[in-house]
C-alpha cells in the first residue's frame, strides 16, 4: 500500500514513473536483477488518469513563454513589409476530449482533440524602409485557433529511474484566424498578414507549446520520484525502489519491477531469485502491488534493529489489559502481581528479543518472535520495582485490511510457549493460576492490543507521507505462499494536481 501515493499524482507523468525504454538501462548481474516489488497499472487506470490530461495541457499552454515574432517580406506595390508580434498571451483555452493508448513499443500515445485557444498580443508593422525611420503602426490582435495535439511519450531510464521524453509532439491546426483591433470583418490588412504570418506563427506555437509540455512532464516526474523516495524512507530505514529489470508494456497494462532492497544505516539486504510471475496479477483492477516475503521480512528486521519493536502500556490501557474479564481468579492474580499499586503507578513494557521471522501464507502473515514482557511498579519516591518478567516464543497469524484510510491488523491464530517466568510476588513460580491468567490475557487481549498499536503506527506513518489524501477504493490485501498482493481502484485527487501547478509553475 505504501507506493499508492506516487502513482496517483500526475497524468501521463504517472505512467512515466512505472516504466522505461527496454534498452535504456543496463542492469547488473544476479542477484541485483532479483525483484522484491512489482507494480502494475492497467488500462482502466489510464482512462481515469487521462481525464486529467486537460489540466496538464492547459498548464503547459498557460506557462509557455511565447517569444516575440519578427519578420519581413517584399510585397508588390507595398515594397518591403516588416512586422512583429509581441506580448503574446493565451486566453479562453478549452479541450474537447483526450484519448490515451499504451503501445508495446515502449511509448504512451496521447491524442488531444480540438484544443481551442485565443491568443492575444500586439502587431507592429511598417513599409518600405519605414522600420528604420521608426515610422510604424501598432494594433492589438487576436488569433482564434483550433488545434489537435499528438504526444508520443517515450520512456527513458537514467540512473535506474524513469524520465519522460515528450519531444515527439505534433500540432495540427484546423483553424488559425487573425483579427486586428477587434475587427471581425475581412480586410486587406488582415488578409495580408494572415497569409505570411500564419506559417511562422504555427512553427513558434508548436515549438513553445511542445517544449513546455515536455518541461511540465519532467517537473511532474521529478516531483513524483521525490515523493516516492520520501514515501519509502523513514529516518534510517529506506526501501530501494530503483528498477531491477526491464518493464513489461502491454496493451492492457504497464508493469515495472523494482529491487525492493531494504537499506538500514547504509547496510543493504540482498534478495534471492524472485518468485514473481505475470500470471499472478490480472487486469480487472486499476493498480496492483506484488511484494515478496523477503522484502517484508527485511523491513521487520530493520525495524527490530532500529529499536522500533517496543511498546509501553500504562494507566487505562494497562487496566484494560489486566482486567479483560471480571472473575475472582483475575482479581486475585492482579492483586498478587501489583501488590496494591495502581495502574497509573505501573508500566508494562513489551519488546521483541529477536528479529521477527515473517512467513506469508494463504491464511495470512505468520510472525514468529521471542518477546519479553516486563511489568514494573513505580512507588512514589522509590526506585521502580520489577513485579513481573516473562519471555515468550510467540507465533501469530495476522490478516491485514485497509478501510476508511486505516490499516487494520487482525490476529486470527496465536500460540505461546513460555521460556522465562519471574514474578516477585511468586518467586517459586508455584502458583499456576497466575501463569494461566497471564497466558490467557496475552492471547485474548495482549496480542490484539500489540497488533492494533502496530497497525495504528503504520497508518500514522503512511498518512504522514500523505497517503490519506488519496481516494483508495475497495483495496484488497491478499497473502499467498511467499508473497502478498495489494490490488485496488482509485479516484484521482484533482485538487492535488492543481495545487502542484500553483506552486511549481
């Protein structure tokens, strides 16, 4: 789910971050060609994203800097005529429709139909040497235009990252009508300038508009790549999402393969051969992510090394944990353990003693780890006292869902094996009721509480990377032996694209 944000910020630029030209990159030898993460975006997503193409094209037109156009021409009877078009601006831009097509020649073809635009500016002209005598005339002009735009975006790779080449850009003019000083009636002056300005104007418009479209595509792509890099990095833990091999571009989808190596304090994990197969993913959903067991296991290992697998419970949370059931046995066990100390003056510390071992199975994600639980009481004005210490070998199967912008981790099966048990109030460990109560408490309340806290922490981390700004529709997290698939549809957050243009262009 962590990579959903980066594929929903641009229109055609979104596609550009997912693939590159087949021969553009040279990939290293095994094992660096192994794949830990695969992303597939399908044609339904292309159709949705294409609805936002108008925003990109309009931004390109508005942001284009049109140079002054000058020229001269010898005209019979009039002599030499010199002219200049200056202060060219675009107004009243509209787009009738846009179409997108994925080609297996490593290109994305976008057709923009009937772009109507009104260009305004100033026309300066003079005759027979008057240019040198500063004898010239200036009139305001308007140019009505109707244009078809064809973009063939080639996908290139630089430093294992995608860059777009939108230089293959073609403008077809259906209409280019010049009006002078608001006069809509044909006149000899308008006819004169329309005849020999039109060709030059078309070249300038094509050059400047296509150059700006390419620049906007580059800007969007750089922004998305920076966002993606930030999304998969948190302090000293980084996921390497650089490309691991050539992508697959089909008529129905674009599929990119990424290393998925976990880097912690400059030490990188190493992947073995990938078990990914294209048949594992379909084309019915907009977006798919395939994640290997090894990548997820490496993330857990990095979190353990970074000291993140630690939880402290006190006050009401501690009370909820130890008073999950109101029975005589429970009350007796709690009294024995805490010796009358209040929950506000106590703390339970839970942490992982060993690196968690992750196994992905059809029934869920199986996590195995040695876990320590320490309950300390904090009498006023005295040193903390360890009332209880346990070490447990815990195996838990977790099913993950994502709903209402929250990651929910639900334990569906758990087992516990006690390795160490020390209780200050029962140093001999001969009170089986205490161990029985604690065993039941950990299974029924402890493990769900820990997984809930981890789910909340991961949700907060993803939302800090702005995932909650996106409209994720009916996401499914499907575990299989050795890998997990995340599949979803999405709604495009148009306001983010507009905000990006406001700040960047």
